[in-house]
C-alpha cells in the first residue's frame, strides 16, 4: 500500500492546481477529491493516470523504502538521512516546477548518493509510461538518454555512474523491467524496450543527437583529472553543462513545464566555481525559481545522535572581516547582538567540531559548514589588500569602466583628473601596462610609480648551510591609476586613443620609463609607442605566474600605496592558481583585465628597478652638510682644496 504524505501546504497546492485547470479539468479534479474523501481511493484518478501510464508510479517515500524498488540498497530507507528524505519530497513534490537540482554544501553529506536516488526515480517514472515517445510527442524511433558527465570520460564512468548501475542491479522492479549488460568489468543497466540509454560523456559532442531526459554532473576535480589548462577545462565543462541543460529543457517541455531534470553535485571549492557562477547567472536572469538548491552544513544533514547536543559559537565574517570562534564568555546575548550589528552571522556547530575550527578555521568552514568565503582563501586575500589601501586618495579615473570606441569623438585624457594626483608623482618613474583586447572583452590599463625604497628582511643560506637574515632594499610603489575600457556595442577598442593618452601623459611631464603589454594584439601598438621614444616590453600575465607572484609579494610586504578600486580588488581576490601549471587565471564568467594592468606594471617596474632620483636642492644640501668644517678629514685645512669625491663643483670649498 502506498504511503500518503500530507504536506502542510496541501490545501494551497490543490487550490493552485485547481486555478490552473480548464473548466472541464476542474470538474474531474472535484470528482477525484470527492472519491478520495468518501472511499479512500479514486477510480477517476486511476483512469486519468492509466491513460498515459501502464503502471501508476509510487511516491518517492515508497520508492526509497520498499524492497520492490530501492529498499534493499538502503536498509528500507533507514540509510537515507531524514534531511535528504525531506529534500527529495520537496523536489519531486513540487510537480515540474524545478528543472535543475544543485546539491552543494559541506563534504561527505551524501550529495552524490541522493542525486543517484533522484535519477533512479526519474528513470522509474519514465519506464512507467505506456509510450514515453508518444507522451512527449517525439518520433517512435527516438531514444531517451540518461547522461552522466564529468571532465573526462574515465571520471564520468566513475563513482556516480557505477553506483547508479549497481543500485538498479539490486532492485527487483528494475530487474523485472530490464537487464544488466554481460560485461563483468563494467555492467550497466539496459531498460526493456531498448529506447532508453544509460550513458556517460565528458564533452558537449557526447550529447549531440541524443534526447537527454536526465543529465547528471558529478563533483568535478580538475587536479584528479590531470588537466594542464584548468581554465580551458572549466570553459569546456561549462559548455557541456549548458548543452545538456538546454537539451533537457528544450526537448522535454510540455505546455511550458519541463519534465526532464538536471542534477549537479558540487562542493564548495575552487574546482567547482563554474557551477557557482552558473547558478548566480541563472538567478540574475530570473531563472532561479526553476532551480532547486540544497546547501547545508554537516550538522544539519546528519541525523540526531551523530553529534553532541552541546554547541559553540562562530562569528561568520566576509571578505572584509575575518570570522572566528567565540570564547565561551562571549556567547551571551548582548555580545551576540553586538557582533550581528557589526555584520557577523552567528553559527552554532556541535561542540565536536570545535577543535577543527580552532585548528584551521577556513578549511573547517568550507568542509564542515559548506561555506567558502571569497577573498579569504584566495591566492591574494582581501586581508592582504586591505593593509595597502590608501582611502584618502582617489583614482584619477572617477569611473572604473570607461565606454569609449573608435567611432566616437571622446578621448581618454578628458576623463583623467590630473589634479587629484600627488604633486611628486609626475617626477617619479612611471610604468604602464596594457591588457589589450579587441571588442568583446575589456582592455585594462594600469599605472604605478616607484616612489621610494624599503628594507625587506630575507633569509639566505651561507656555504655551510646556515640560515641568516639580511636586509634587501626593495622599491616601493604608488598606484597611480587603473581603468577598464569597454567598446560600445558594434564598436572596437580604440588603440589609437590609448596610444594618444600615453603620449598626453608624457606631454604633461610624467616620467614614463616603461610601457608594457600582453602578447594579444600588442605588437603593432608597442611598435608605435617605441617609435614615439617609449621603452616598451612584452609581458604576459597568462603564460607565467611571475606578475602575480610579484604583486602578491609587494602587497604582503606593504610596498605599495594602493588606490581603493573595488573592481580591481574583486579581480585580485578571485584569482585562482592552476595546481598543474602554476599560472593564475580568473574564474569562468569573470575578468582580470584591471588586475593584469596592475600586475604587469609592477612586474616591469620591479625588473627595471631604476634608481630613485633625488631633487637637486636636497642633494646639494646633503653634500654641503657633509663638507662642513667640523666634518673635514683630519689634516685638511679650511679653505684648502678638498678631495674630488664630489667632483670639481665642490673644490676650493669656502664656508
């Protein structure tokens, strides 16, 4: 006998269904409800179902618990956490409202197993149809596909695909309605009728020509896959996911409702950032209502009894203020309210986890709570940036992004507020880097000046292997400007205007010692600038990590007076280092044009490292002070010729 689950909002749901029906359908609905009320079952309901179904599908609870379906694989449902039972009911109980289910959050909470259960249930419901192809108004020869995909075919054929087939092999219902392949090494399920395929893939091409009714993306680990270019792999994975999602939504849509599903399992780590970016884009585009997202910490997922009932307090910060574990004497209501007023969110994990959070707060936050704070575990952290920001200075470009092209009459210099710059900047050695693009991407410009020096302690080993600290004089910098240039729609990035702007800076007496650009589209422009007398260089921020390693060192050593530029900070904290190549790149869907401008300028300035020019008056004063009579070398008489250590200018010194 099927278990009937009564939800709290059942009356509201019935009313919504009733309101969406035609007058004829409303009559049938009333009849069905009356039969259920008086008899406990409805012949009308069964006839309506049986018009399309050869077997009325059981609800998700029965599917999980009954030995006929999946009960033998999960101890009659006892092995499925109540949290996931509730999530499965919420997802499938909403009818066809949700097209996608993103299962994320903490590690080791059963995300993949839950998505496999949901995929099994989808296959079961399809197989209950009398004629699935006719139901979806497709050709009789059409084959439906359930596709598991990952970054490589080996990974796609891995855990989720194998567990899915093993689950079906242990189910009496599925074995009565299909067979397993004869392969001992790689058995897979073959539904009866031969019109549903269970397959796997790693590329959009693996979905071509297939009617994908269920797409399954298991957790992606690019390091495990051994890919050399992680950013390119993420782009390909994103394209594959988009292809699968589009096919599911496009093919299996009836009267505006999508009956196919996509399940995506993703943990809070940088490897899966393309999934997080995708979710955010869907929400921004207004498609978030059709996306079901499960995002939970371990202590909410695991059943009661797994952890102690005693809890402790965590103050959860953000990229600007680091979170921390509260002392026991800080957990009283007034202190909590004060922290919340400062913008902290208070979490109460079980006391069992306290040692993990004390040992490594950010790792425990990610793995146990399922929370990854951008900018806290980045290659360049927000904390590091904050120590260098000068909030009293203003970027001479008041807008962080300037829309200007080849077809308009605007110039870049008219947006440059030269009056906002410190008076000493013009004479300081200035280095400019250009991150060039053509028309779609932004072009980034960055300028830094060397304005001093600072002794930095460094460890070195002598010939005997002993380590000692020495002081090394390193240049200090002033961040002069940063700008992103976007071409208006239908126009191109105005290279000529960028060249004119650099020439304009020189004509206004800026001491430009170097102009660099990346490899892309830069050769001709650098030739033009070289012809104008500029010292030019090709510097790539994509091929090697040198530029960003240098930038991070300068920030950590607090050797730069940094402008408070929000877009620049966003790009810096989102940078990700490829574990295989060591190169730095931006997440899918984001940019690093402005940060490239800063990093390229800093790298060029560090490599050139010109001496700091002292003003003539200062030099003269120092020399005169050194040559005062009371500092004369022994034996030198006042008024006599001095040694020519300072040149002929200071011979025959007289007070």
